[in-house]
C-alpha cells in the first residue's frame, strides 16, 4: 500500500483526539490561552455540559488581524520566543489547541488589540475575518462540540457529569492563579487577587478553614528549587485525591513523583487508603523539567526526580513534625523520659518500655505494658507552659481530661503513647546485620536495573545491596531479624520504580514494623493510670513530633472551648 499524505482537516481531527478529550479539555485550553495573554478576569459559560456551547471571555492583550489569521494554523504559537523547547514559561506552547478545537466544533473568535481602530471577528470554519465592534480582550465560542465527529460525541457522559469535569478544571486553574478572577456560568465565582487561604476555602469547602498548614521551603543545595503552599493537618483527609492540587512552575500537573512524595510524607500519620488535602507550588529552573511530554500538558519529567522527591518529602515532614509546644510558641517543659531503647533491633522480646510498677492495675487489661513514669518523676511547670493543661482525671480508663486556659482537653491515652513510642523508635539508629554469606536473589535484567536505581534509598533503611552479575542482586547487609521473601520484595520494588520512578516499598514495610510494635507496647485503652502517669503522658505528647495523630491517623487530643460547654447548659 502506498503512503498517503493526510489532508489538513483530518490531521487536525487526529490532533483533537489527543488534545480535546471532552468539554473540560476545551475549557482548559482556552482558559490557559487567556492566562498566557495576561488576563486577570476570565468569564466561562458552558451550555448543556459543553455540547451546545463553550464561551471563554478574557480581558487579556487580544490579537491583531495578522495574529488572528495565524492562530488556527497548526503549530503556530506566540509562546516559544526561541527554538529551545526547554525554555518554556507559558501554560500553552504546542500550537495545537485552537486548530484542534476548530476542527471538531463551530468556533468563532472575537478579539481586540489596544491601538487598533476596531476589533476583529473570525469564522474558523471558513477562515473569514471581518471588522467587529469587540473592544477588549478576546472571546472564543465553540458551538456544537464533536458535531463533526459524531463517533466522539457518543462517548460523552451526561450533561451534569461533564459540567462537574469543567468545574474541576476551573477550580484547578483558579488555584493556580489566585491573582486572577474566574466566573463559571455566573454561579461559581473566584474573585481577583483573592488571598490564597480564602481561595482554598472557596475551592475545597469551609471544613478546611483553619486546618491547613503553611509550606514555604527552599532547597539548600539548589536555590532555584522551592516549595510553597498548604497541606492539611493529618486529621483532615478525603476518601480520594480530589482535593490535591499540584503545580510545577505554575502549571497544574498530575505527576507520579509529586503524588508519591506526598504519600510518603504522610505515611506514618494517615491511613494508606486516605488522602491528604494540599495546594503545592513547586518552582524550579525550567531547564530542570520537561513539560513537553503529552499533548494535554498534565505530565512532566524531572531531570533529577529523586532529588525533587526527597526535597518535597523533607519539606512536608518538617511541617508535620512540629510539636504542640512549637506551635504554641512556648518554652517546652523539661522532658520526662519514659522510653529509651538501646538500639533499634527488630527482635521484639528485647524491647522494654520501662520497669514494672505497682501502681499499674494489670488486672484491668491483658497487656504487658508498664507504667509511664514513677509518681515522683512528674516535673512541675507553670500553667502557661503546658499546651495540654493540667490533668483533671480519666474517663472509662481510655481518655485523659485536662483543662488548658478556657478549653477542656480530651486525650486518647493509647493514641498518645503510641505516637510517643513510635517517634522514639524512629529516631534511633536502625541496626543492620552484616551477612557472612550474601543472599543472592535472581531477577530479570530489567528488574536488576530498576532495583539498583533506588539502592541508596534502601541503604538508609538498613538494606545494603549490589549487582551480582547481570541478572541477580546480592544482599550484604539487612535490618536485623528481618527475614522476608526477598524475591517478592525486589519484584514489587522494580514494578513500582518502573511505574512511578521511585519505590516506597521498603520504607512502608519499616513503618509497618515500627507501627505494629508501638501499637502493641503502648498504654492500652482500658488501662487505669494515676494522676502522675497521666500528667507525664501529656507532657511527653506536647513535645513529640506529629503528636496530634497516632500512627494510623487517629486524633490524639481534642480541645472543647468552655464557652461551647456553657452553651450546652444555656449559660450564654
């Protein structure tokens, strides 16, 4: 069969299949063009979920007649000043959006450039340009979407579902640019120059107010790499990733490196099946990231993905690790030592929480957990230096009651001690066991390459490996008392590296090991504590990193304002 050169209209329709998947894709491309044109007010109107009409009006710089005639030509763009594809500083740059949209809809463009004697209108179906009375910015209307390609039309979902997808796109772009005003169907409004915290509330819902933690971090080794934004406190989470907004150099992305780093940062404060909320803006040199990966421009490739991932994890964990005492800006009371292991050895019987004490009612619970601290070890401190306040008593041998200023504080004793134990385990060095005879694991060549690419990260978890020929890996050191199915582990690591560019398998298994130990060797629900033990527990949790949540993401303490209690009894 001879080679056929395809006609332009078919080329554009093929390109549209990559760029214009659904009405939300059209809205995304048109709004990004408006942002690139310098607009600070954008009005979007969508009819019948986008099937009947999509209209985007902006107050950007507009186009001259010549620019208007070029804008629907394939690969014509104003956003690449040079031929360097690594120097991209605009939302769009491929020059495919407008010709692709025009090929699958009835599109018209009205535009005005300051200094022209009049505006211009173009019918994209015929290419005819005529003068118009349009006097500011640009309006693009795409009618009868996919009418020219009915096979695509039948794959659209219902109007409501398509409208929700459009709303999601607008929310992501509104989060990318809080300085720009967005209006969708005269119903959803995001004002211009809105404070980022207020825009987060407007986009995510009022339940996030006051529960987001600020991030502002710059890499010490690379000043061009920075991360800012907000992440949710661990007790604020969703059942899906719907409220995760990730941006690279201002561009909304769905990137595996960023998602993996976010998951790793929350690994020991949130259940794996739950998702934190975030708005994170990663900024780095444009030459260190390739945005020319897919026509939809939602994927990126980093030049140094492992460095970016490590920087993000550290930045997030530093914020999540702030103690209650740090947050309230008070001087921490003297630390009461309740558990100091000699070495991190996974041989569980070697661990002791502390010495037995007659004050613990061991008959109430089937647990070998010992008391927190002896009665005379409790350190007196001024009320102002106690964020969780003074102990009042214990309820159901589960919860500690305290008063802090004008608040009643309720503390889950098991969750509190579990977090304390876990953090002290994490801080201690991992004990590695050198092997007299290396363990050799046979793998496929490609699996060996994938596993060795994260060998340095595994070394931090106590596992020292190296190549053993082309199709095997040798283990020279491993965490003490870890006997795993190494073949299955390395297969899982290799699969994850190929899919995500990194692997968290070993870190997650280490976390699970520590978390299980901490859970089984902490004060239990149902265990009676005396006042000194309860006070010592509160003082410790005040100075413990990530002390607001246990290892499974459950809250450790709650504050109830006394004014709220007064309301219960109609004292207000």
